[in-house]
C-alpha cells in the first residue's frame, strides 16, 4: 500500500507538470539570442536560453503562463496548457528607433561581422559600474587597460591593444567624438553617460565603422537610449564612500497613438572623492523626442550632456613621497585651503552638450537613408597656476607654503605675500586653460539591398570644428592685478584682472569631408564578407591673437589640407552550428594632427607637408558556440608607421625649437582568448586572457633637421628598437562568476590581473641606448556586486550593492618613466583602495 501511495503521488506531480521549449531570435539579424530570461508566471521557476537561443523549462503547473524577457526588448507572454513547443520566437526592440541608430553606428553582429568584438549591455553596466569611471566597465575585455589616472571625477583613460585614446575611435550613436585637433577623448565631458547607455561595444582592431575614424587600436561604439515604446520610468539613488551621493529620475511617455514618444532623464552627483582634494559635482541630462511621421519617415531628436567640475591630482609623485605621506595612496599635492575653504591648484570644469537630429527614410522596400545632423558646444577647461611656483615639496616633505609635512597648500600665505606687494601686483596666481569649441556635423548613410545576398552602404561624413583656446586669470590670490609683459603683442604691458586672458589666445579651425562605401555579401547566413573604402580631407587653419598684431596678415594662416583614406575587408565563415572562423585586413593613412602642422604653437613654423601616419592591420579569429560553452580566439598584428613624433633641438641662436621626425615605427601584436561557460541555467563563468607584444620597431640615427631655408641646424638620435611600448598592461587576465541566486537576484565576483605594464616614456627622449622603461609590479584585484529585485508596494524595485578592490590591494596603475628607469625615479599614480556603493531603483 505504501509503494502504491508513493507511485500515485509521483504520477500526480508529473501529470501536473509540463515541458515548454522554444528558440528566441534577434529580430534584426535572425540570429539566436543567448541569456534571454524564461520565467513561469507567479513563481520563481526560471531559466535562460543557451548560446543557440534555445530553452526547455519544466513548469510547476500544467496550466500556466510563460514570460520571455530580455533587456532592450519587449517582453512576451504565452498561455500554456500541457507540454508545448513554442517554436521560433522573435522579440521586438523596446526602444523606438534603435535599429535605425545601429545602421549609422556600424554595430557588429556576433558570428557575422568579421571583427573581434565584445558587447556590454545596459543591465551589466548598471550592475558593474557603481562609482567606477565609465571606461572601467570594460576592464575585463581583452586588450583593454582602463585606469582612473590621477583619480579625479571623469579623469579616466582607456588604452586598447596598447594604443591611447588618440588612436582609439570613440563613437556615440555613430557620431565620432574624438577631439578634432588632437584626437583625445575626455571622459569627464561625458559624466553620466552610463545612466543613458543602451549598450557599449568594443570592436578591437580595424572595427566595423564605415566612416574614416582613428581606429588604430579599435573602436568603442556607445549606443544611448532612444525612447521606450512602453510608458514608464524610474527614480534612483546611489550612496558610496567618501560622501558620494547620486539622485536621478527617468520618464518615458511610450509610443503614443499619434506616433510621438519622449524620454527625459536627469541626475545629480556630488562627492568628496577618494583622493584628497578631488571634490566634485555634476548634473547630467538626457532628452529624446521621436516621431513616427508615416510608414516611411521617422524623426528623432536627442540632447544629452553633463555640467561638471572637480578637483584633480594632476601631478604624479615618487613612490617614496606616497610612502612618507600619512595620507598614503590618497595623497594629492595639488590642493589646499584658502579662507578655510578647499581650493584647487589643479581642477577641471566643463559642459559639452551634444545635440543631434536624426531622420530615417525608408525609400523603398530595399533602400533606406539614415541621416544625423549634430552639434556640440563645449565650454570649460583646466586649472593651474601662473607666475612663481610656490607649490613644490622638498624631499623631506616640507614647504613654507604648506601646513605640515606633505600637507595641503596654504593659499592664505601666498595671498598675504601678494597683498604685501601692493601696486607691484601678484607674483603667483591661479589660472584656467580654456578649451572651448563649436562643432557641427552631418553623417548620412544610404543602405540598399542589391540582391538577397548583397548589400551596399555608402554615405557622407562632414564636420566643422572651431577650437577657442586661451588662459584666463581665475584668482589673483590677494594681489591687485597680475602683470606679465610681452605675452600679448597687442597689449604689451600685460596688466590683467580676473577674467582677463593671459599667456596664449588662439583659435584652431578644422574641416573634415569624408566619403565612404561598403559592400556586404551574405550567403545563407553561413558566409559573410565585406569590403569597405573611405576617403577624407582634413583641413587646418590657425588664428593667433597674442603672438601677432591685429594688423599683421599672418595673424590668420592659410588653410592646409591633408588627405587620408582607408581600405579594409574581411570574411566570416560558419563551419557548422558551433564553429566559425573569420579574418580581416586593412590599411589606412591618418592625417597628421593639428599640433604636428602648427609646431611650437605659433603661426611661424608651419609643417604644411606633414606626413600621414600609416597603419596596416590583419587579424584571424575563431569562435565556438555550444550549448553550455562559448569561446573566441583572436590573433592580431598592427604595424604603425611614421608615428607623429616631435623632438626638441637647439637653434643657432641657442633657443630651443621642435621638429617632426619621420620613421618612428611600432608593432603591436598578440593573442586574445575569451569564454563564457554556463554549467547551469543559474551560473555563468566568464574569463579572458590577453597576451600582447607591443614594441618600438627601429632606431633612428643621425636624423638631420633643417630650417625653413634648408640649412642644417641639428642632428638627433632616437634609440628605441625592441623597447616595449609603455602606458598599458600588455598581459591582462580576467575571471568572473555570475550566479542567479533567485529569479531577480544576481551575485557576481570578478578578478582582474594586469602584468607587463611599462612606464610611459617619450621615444624622442631616448637620445642614447638605454634599457626598457621601468616595469610596474603586477597586480590583481577582486570586485563583487549583488542586485536584488523586489516589490515596493505596487512598483518593481531593485537594490544594487558593489565593492571594488575587496581586499584593499595596493597597486600602481600608471607610471611615468624616470631618469634611471627604476622604481626610485618613476613618477606614479596609485590605484584606488577598497570602495563601495549601494543603490536603489524604483520603476514605475
């Protein structure tokens, strides 16, 4: 009887259950979507799709509902009675106009686009960002080295395959944002970008961008939110170490019956900073207005930006200095007190709103035109001092202008000395180097399906940039005025007050006109290939208001043009359902930057024949996608020729000048491996290994330097052959665990290891044979995060907690090589110790 009862009970339970299966596909590519959430309604019973987008869930009831959800897509609900195969399920995007933005932005598709790519989605950014700098979300990505540099708010830097930001293309919604004069990216300009990012994709190497961009190391492709199809919003807050506070709100109208949709978001962030003297505040905002005009036309207006200011740790210090200071790795020599208030010697303040108007036109069933007209207006700069330097520290930590050993700056003492000078004016002041700009552009892409297998894309890339550069007096520090003769020929006395311009005042005008074309070939989703060409003309012009009289025709230079181009191609072949191989190859010439043309920051020494930098790159890749395991292996080699290099030399009159040197070459090559293992539906194990070999390729001996009359004025040597390229860890590894404790609860632990990090050095400083730059000690750090979703009344809410550098590891993240290339002479930045954050979001 007992055996009969047990058998009957088991049979009853089995009859009450059912099995539901299906395959979830991406609507744009028709490719499988791994990691999609499959949940039985009103239960905690849930799983995720595998790498082939497939799922099989055993329900607790025969009559139930299955909810399918994925970040960035609308959820779908299915009523189930008994076992059922739902077949192929295609999810729809939850954001209006996102697919059209992806065309402009050249988003790579897994197992189709033949480039090495890693994608971070909004949910992972929210979980892993915390109080980290935005680029640090990518630190577990192969080939990436991201640091906080001095530790100021937004002062992060990212290097990709050993190349710094000047040679890494950063694009937001397909629009290039690298500075038009020097190619740099200032992440403080984009404070709050993590709040509005839909996805961030790193395309290593040549990348998939159609426009001519400086993707020597790769491309960082950021897609912001557009507007949500469904009405709703959220409020959120984050509290963290060192007084960090953030409050924000987002609201979306949803797509209304008249075809209109809007999303608005804003947040305010304040804090004291982990590093001493790096207090910060920021207000960021985002607005998107979209309108479905008719079946063929769609418009979208987007505006976002952040107004921020923060103290900086601009000056690196010796390791000995950090060790002797009681503040340790938090020590910062660039701040102090004035009248009892924190005052910065070095700081940064900027506001750079980015505005774009996008038009999407379906010309026919096979042809569409996507156009983005955009503008950016930057205003701000960085602080410092002018006049007598009273901010140094003696080797024993003392200074008459500091309070205590390695103490903060006593600005009151400096102000008292300036005040005592009376009519002689201040001898030391605070100033700001302003870098304002006005930037306009149009990016238009035509896409047409010539056949079922062949797609053509082509378009126009136009940009105009005006950079306005000057220094201004920000604080006389107790004096009556600041006087410095001869820096302005139009005001030779140089008597200035707060707000007046000093030292330099010039404008840089940059024009850009580019054309691009790309053909994509696709056979039965098994073989994909592309060929892409792009050409661009870059023009430079300089206006100098200080070094030239207003009556001097040379105050304004001619416009100098430089032609650049790129040609690249690649192919991907799916060997079977699990394996694929790809390759790409390309060559491009990058126009010299603004300072390489206008040397010595004047209109007198113009290098109108500045040589293009030349880049050749090739890559082989292999991918595997299984039910529980996926992996990628990439081999790459990039040859960088005629890198812009400037050397200093002595002229016959014994003054110093600079000249561009050709023939400085480097080789960046390596292997990258990354994987994801899903032993169960609740556990993901991720990992990567990146082994780089980045070296300078050759010496240059007896390089002759001629003046404008072709007279030989000097010869220089550069000894760099086989030296390692500095400023980025050549070996990186990562291992991560992501465990779903419950349907709405996730727990992660990440370990990142960095090695073969050589101190940064300027090749032109190596005038004699010398060893490698100092190699920074290897280091590894652990981070962890947990998120928990729950009901807050009738609202969905989520708590997120994060700890970075769990074990408070002490490490050097950045270094500048010293005279003897060792630890004693290197100037360094220490990385942050243990930090934490706790945040809550309520959705409505």
